[in-house]
C-alpha cells in the first residue's frame, strides 16, 4: 500500500504532543500531580506497596489522558470536586445519607447513582429525538445530559468507596466487587468511550444507539438494586480481597464497554444499509424482532424463575413470573419496533451517520476492547494463580472469557488480513455482544464454578 506525498508531508509536519500543549494543559498536569501527592501523603500508611505503585502510576496516566482528550479535564475536575463535597458531608457527628440534605438528594452513592440512571435514560430520549427531528440543539442537550450522567455515575462510585470504610474499615473496598457496582462501572465506561468518539468524529448522531444499551444496563441495575437490595454495602468474600481486583475488573469493563459500543454502532450501520436496500428490509426485520422478543422473554423468565425457586415460592408465583417475563419482553419489543420504524423514515435517514464513519468506529472500538480484554484476561490468570494455585482451571467463567477473546481475535484477524468490512462484520459485532453478555451475565445465572461469588 503506497502513501501519497501529501499524507506523508502532513504526518511529518504534524506538531508533537508537547508542541500542541496549552497553558491550561500544564495547569491540568500541576493539579493532577498536586492531587496525587496529597493522596499519597494522606493515605500511604493505609496502602500496601502495590496500591502505592498504582497511585503513583495513575498520575502520569491521567495527565496523558487529559492531554490527548481535553474534554476529560473538566470532567475529572467536576468528579473530583463533587466527590470531595460528598465525602465532606459525612464529616459531621451524626451525618449520614438520611439526615444530610446534600447526601440524601444528591451526593450519597445511592442518590448519585439514581441521578446517573435518570440522566442516562433522559439523554437516550434526547439523542433519538434530535436524530429523528434533525434538531441540532436537542442533540447538544443530549450530549450535555450524558456528561452530567457520567459525572454523577463516577461520583457515586467514589463516594461508595468512601462509604464502605465508614460502614466498617475492615471491609472497605473499591466498588467493583458485585453486579450492582460493576453495572455502574459499565455504564460510566461505555459512556466515556462513546463521548470520546463523539468528540473525535464531531457527530452526535450515534448517541442514541450507544445510550440505548446503557439505558438497558440502567434498567437491570435498578431492578437488581430494588429486588435484591444489592445497593447495600457488604464485606468482601475472601477471594476478592486482593489488589488484583482493582486492575482486573476495570480493564475487563473497558473491554465490555467497547464491545457494547461496537455492537450498537453496527446496529446503526445495518439500519442505514438496509434502508438503501428495501427489498431485504422485511426479510431482516421480521426474524430480528422475533429473535429479540424470544431472547427477552427467555432472559427475564430465567431471572424471575431463579428468584421464585430461590425463595421456594408457589406454582402460582412461578406462572406469574413467566407472565411478567412475557409482558416485559412484549413491551420491550414493541418500544424497539416503534423506534425502528421511526429510524427507517427517509427524513431520519438524512441525518444518519455515514456508513464509513460507523464502520471505522466499530473497528476502533473492537480494537480498543480487545486490547483491554486481553490485559484483563492475563491479569485474571495471575490473580487465579495467587488465589487458587493455578493460572487456568477451565472454570465456566474462564472458558467463556476465552470464547469472547477468540471471537474478537477472529474479527480483527479478518479485518486486518482480509480487509473484511461491511454487513457481515456488522452482524458479527452484534452477535459478539450476545456472546459477551453470556460470558458476563449468563454464566453467573446458569453455571457455577470458582467464580460463583458473582452469582446473580
């Protein structure tokens, strides 16, 4: 493959990172260094050598991220200030999340997560409304709401971290230890990855698709919190009392978030493509709707049935659970079908992102997710060696993690070696999300093993 002289000259004459830095970037670096050193001075006595190393390495990593992605600078400052405010509100003699106004309605971990959830759903509505109505101000509003949701989600995680030490210093821990906490992490990471691509490509028309999967995660998060009291802070099981958890789980969820984003941009790609090929549209929409309905019914029926059996409830309640599952599946399919119809309108299609853009975002998201998922798998093997005495045991969770890894390795192989792109790769990315979903959630629901502490 040859490179044009214009492209080569542009590459050679491109300013380096340090040449592109502004005074505000250096101020940002100074703030991060000051904050990191203060945290080290204040809390190093409570950290082991690994945690101290993580904190020190975080300083240049955050500085570099803020330099390459300037939108991250105000975001992280807002998260830091609100988190410190939330933590400071706990400093009174009788201060708690029920008596202090700022905690009860805004900055306790539960309140912040509720704000995050509501804002993500609202942003989804605004993104699709802006796309369908071709209204740029509505899309800008959706973007602002999404940033607000991301701030509140991260604040909720950080304040929850502090709250775990308030409950009992002996089992204080980073909030990535159960499904409730990691679903919050998934929403935040997926949203941040999307906002990076939104800024990079200067288009907001992908937002509704990506926020749709985040809203689905929010729905599960709220159901899980209210039915299982999962938002309560509990002590860690022995297997999770490890520094490996602090790096393995976040790396995993960068992978999950990127894979989810790739699947949703692929969905937008298919909608755009099949609009231009109406003869194939019905042949695709009908089986897709049937599959979606059946999948939703089986998923919710499995959840409800598991809850009924776990609580030794009656046959009538088992039938009621199946009925509820069917109603939820029917409502979900109806809402998505109406949305699909609106997205297929010619007026909506005029505002759709280009196929080339969607294909490029899908590829880059999968490449990013694959890199982090690979790192997470290696870290998980090292954690397993420390906890169970072996790097690999063919536990169901490990086996399905390998299946996910092989799936996306094959996807990238076909992209690199064969130049594959377009419709087959878009379908593959969507199927990959279902494979990832089973590895993440399905294994916890239907299988058991060494990772049974993550059971749904």
